[in-house]
């Protein structure tokens, strides 16, 4: 199956899950609006591409992919709220609290958080304990939630602290997408290497997102936290390149061809976007886009 076919399958599964598991109530409308149509499906596609490198995408991988996407959507809805990042737009449309109102958005996020675990409960007992432990650790007070808290408390005055926030806020969910996919495939032995790939990918994903943000008009909070506006660009370019090399070498070592191809297709798209908007970026920061090594 191609990435496009995987995307279609994940989208159809998300539609079915929302249709079957939500009450016929106004809340369903808020949740549907927030989840569909989905974004890039970056994390679910990591689940799929890794599974297809091991022994194929099973029904359980499909469940995991949807649980992760629903959890990701809850973090985006809450992040957009005025008390957090205060963003009126998400995926080019009004954010959930703008389209509806704040309490609706908060409750839709709460419902999605819980629904993600309800889905995971359907996994087989052979992998369920490992998945639940890994997923909850990655997303809770020692993971994503802590990262968000450190971010909102502006604990980002050094590059080291900022990288910690990126690790918790962005890399954790990416790491858990890979490790839980491997747990379902009964490949718990791959955990350490996959966590390393996930960490590197999370840092690259976030730094490239920060860099792409400079193409658009950013809000005050985004300006305060964008590392390219506060730290040396050579250092950040180096970080992107080093972490890309880790991704390339680890995926090669483990012959994770589909995973590498998917990551490469994402990096190529970002590279094209950066080159196309080079002028806008160099107006804001001193960077040589062609020194980014995003190709294997
Ligand atoms: C509310 C507990 C809580 C946490 C929120 C994930 C997060 C923490 C906030 C989202 C904002 C942000 C800058 C996250 C970093 C990762 C990132 C770039 C998310 C956007 O994810 P994409 O690009 O979005 O995968 P799509 O729309 O494609 O799903």
C-alpha cells in the first residue's frame, strides 16, 4: 500500500471510531470538527511504516494509529486555548474554541484523551501492559504534559532547556508511536533503538516546524519560544543535521526501509518549502538553508 492509501485507511478508521463511540449529542459535532479532516497523520504513519517493515500492519496497529491521532488532537485543541498558546487558527480553519466556545473545546479534548485509552483497551493482552505503560508515561506528567507546562512557564532561556521541552512536548509522542508499534509486532527488543530514532526525529520535526513558522506571521508567544530567534542558527542547523544522521544510520542498520522512506518523503517536502521561501526566512534570521542536510 502507498502512503496515500494508508492515509485514506486511517481517515476512514477515524471516521468510523467517532461514529461508533460517541453519543448523538452536540459534543460529537465538536469532536468531529476537531479531528476531521485530519492533518498530515505524521504519527499514525510512523506506526504503519514501522509495522510494514516488521511483519505487516495488523488491526491492532490500526487501532494504535487512531488512538495516537485522537490523543494528538486533544493536545492541539487544548494548546490552542487562550490560557495556553492562544491560537485562533488550526489547520487553516478556526480553532475548536473559536468555532464553538472554550468549554466545548476543553471537554472535546478531555473526551478524546479518554477515548484514546478506550481504544488501546482493545489490544491483545500480549502487548497491552507494555503499550499502556509506554503511552501513559510518554503523554502524562513525566512526558508531554510536563513539556507543555515547562513551555508555558517559559523555562526556555537556554538551548538545553528548550531541547528538553521539545523532547517532552514533541518527541515523546513520536517515540511512543514507534515503540508501541514494535510492541504490537512483538519486537520489544527494538525499543532502545526506536526511542533513539524517535528522539532524533522529534527534535528534527520540531526544529523544522520552528523554522517553517518564520515563513508566516507568528504571535507573541511563538516569537518568545522560537529558538531561531534566540539561539545561534549554526548551532540549530548542526542539531538538525546531526539528528538527521542518527535517523538515517539507525534505520539503515535495522533495515527499516519503509520507515526511512516515509521520513524521507516528509523531509523532502519541508526542504522544498524552505527553499521556496528562502527570502522570507533570511529577512528574519541569518541562515544558509542549503547547509541543511535533509537528504540521505
Ligand atoms: C495540552 C497537554 C497539552 C499539550 C500540548 C503537542 C502540544 C502540547 C502542543 C501543540 C503545539 C506544538 C508546537 C506542538 C509541537 C509539535 C507540533 C509541531 C505539533 C503539530 O503537529 P503536526 O504538525 O500537526 O503533526 P497536524 O495538523 O499535521 O496534525
